[in-house]
């Protein structure tokens, strides 16, 4: 297995832990772990019309400590938390498998999967706590590319978003909608075309920072317990729109619309 495959397996674990944990578990167990299989499909990057599929066995781990937690919002630290507002430090990730095969980026540097780290200030708008109803999240994160030819810090993103959570029968439903602003070096990483990579169909382009599009995402998860065997099923679908951005003028962009989806089935060992 290539190094970047190992990185993506680790990232998949972050994604599934985030999707698989639900509010009711907070009063059940402090921690749990398991094994499973996850599948993700999506474009090489926003603006690309080339999609990849990634399937991998994944580790599963959830920890619900007073300060450090791994739950529905990923891996995070709660520095200030009440039922009405919270200040956290969180981690999120995105998988970009085999982006070196992208036709538009032929002979250009390979894109890596990304890891995002940073603080978020969250405000509860309608629920009794953050496990239900509407709330506003204001995360700012530094972004790091991993598993690629050019890895390391690639910029920062600010992603204000509204989040809705509720229980429907045995299912936990989460909906997110928000907009993204990003630094120019973040846009440079995906959309710049330096002079040495100019071809007859790929012109020079230098991206600016600023508005980076809007997104909408839905996720469902639930637990099953059959004859003492506990499993989790989690799935999500996300839509991104980059219409009106500066970088959609890049020759590396062929569509303003993209979709990403994934699912996981977890066997909870303990």
C-alpha cells in the first residue's frame, strides 16, 4: 500500500468517526472502538469533472472526554462549552485519491488529501443543546496537504455554516449549509497554472484569495444491535458550487458543480 493510501485510511477514520457518533451515545459510553469498511466517491477537486472512488478498511475510535472528544464533529478540544455556545479546536479531513491521474493536471504536481486544523466558535440557535436543532458554526482552519509530491501547509479557510441535527426514529440526521472563504495560497494550490505548465489547452493563471463557493451536505447514521453484535451505518452526500469565484476562470475548472458522497459500516468491538 502506498504511503498516501495509508494517509487516506487514517483520514477515512476521521470522517467515519464524525458521521457515526450520535447524541444518544454521549450518555452511554466514554469511549468505543471497532473496525469497518468505508467508501468515498468524489471529484479530484472542486471544479474537476473527473471522479474517483476509494474503498478501504478503516479503524473506528470514539472518545468522549471532558476536554478532548472524537465524535460527530470530528476530533476536537472543548475549551469553553455550554448548552448555548462553545469554543472548540477541531480537526477535519478530505480524501483525494489518485488525483495524479487527472487529465487537466497532466504533468503538473500531484494534489494531496488534506487535513484541516483550527478553532471554531459555535452558537446554539434553537435546540436545548448542540445535539439537536439549529446552530451556527464559525470555524477557521489551517489546511495541510498530505501524501502528495508537495505536502505541508497550503493555506487557510473560513467556513461559516448553519447546522441542523435531529433524531428520526433510530436515525440521526445532520444537515449543513454554508459558504467558504479561502486564502490565496489555498486557491493557488488547486487552480494556479505556472508558466512551465502552460500548454495549448492550459493557459497561465494566478488565483486570488476570497470567496470560495457554497456547499450543502446531508448525513444519516444509526446503530444496530443484533444478538449482542453492535454495528453502525453512516452515510453522507455533499454538494459544492463555485459559481462566482475568481478561480473558476482557471483552465483547470470545467464545472461549477460537484458532488461527494460516502458510506461506512462499522463493527463496534467494545
